[in-house]
């Protein structure tokens, strides 16, 4: 496999003011609390791309992607990446994507069900590359182009992203290259640079 593209939960739209806690596109991109089924199947070298969740009166958009470098367990992530530990910020919002505390138990701020906790703390993804659309111009272009781009990629024309690809879709090497070219093109266009 070469990659996966998936849709966030309804209402998750970082450009509309929501905090995106997973994945995190920092200096070391990570994915650790959500989509355990996808984290399990990807391998080093694969890409994971994320689309914003449904939100009233806003088109969904590809937020970005990260390339998998390695998979570790959540307790190892807790020790190695303290900046990604779950914590409540002064604004009251919870940040971080490591769902365990220092003993490896379910973190008090982790909102996921306890039913699959043991499965969710496996395969914490540490990336070595990422591409994140975050400026207003980048987001506007991604909002305008995501549905037609995904429709073209999956060869299915529908009115909503979920109807084109479901909650997630596997991507071939060619698909990953196309998505990366498209996202890099958005970055160039948003900053007034000519296409390659």
C-alpha cells in the first residue's frame, strides 16, 4: 500500500476554529489517538492524508498529510514526545494526541471509548515528512478543490466527499503522487508562485 485518505469526525474543521489534536503537524508529525484501524494497516513510507469533518455551510477540505516513518506504542510516545501529551490549555481546550498517562493508562482527557483502548494505544505513528495547509489562502483553495480532486482521483462524481470515498480510501503510489502534487500546487498558488 502507498497511503490512505480519511475524513475527520463531524464538526472537526481547524480553519473554522476547531483544534485539530490528531494528527499533529508539528516539527515531528504524528497520529496517535484516532483511526486505529488505519494506523494498523499503514507501513513506513506510506502517506496518511486527512480531510476536515462535515460542518454546516463549509466545504470539507484536505488539511494535510504525513509520511509514516515508524510506529511505536503510546507509552513510548509519551516518553519520547512530551510536547504531544494530552493537556488542558488556558483556553480550556484539550491539546495533544497521546491517549495515555505516565503509567500507560487511559488519559483522563482522552474522549474515546474504553472498549478498544488496548487496540488504540498500539501503532502510534511518527512521521518524517508532512504537508499542512493552514493559511487562509491555502485553506480556501483546498476547500474549492477537494471534492473535484477526490472525485477525479476515485473516478466517481458525487455531491459530498463521503459519497465519493466513504470514511476512508486506500491510495496507490500514483494516487499519493497526485495528491502530493496537488497539495504542493495549492501551496505555490496560495503564495503567488507559478505552477511547476
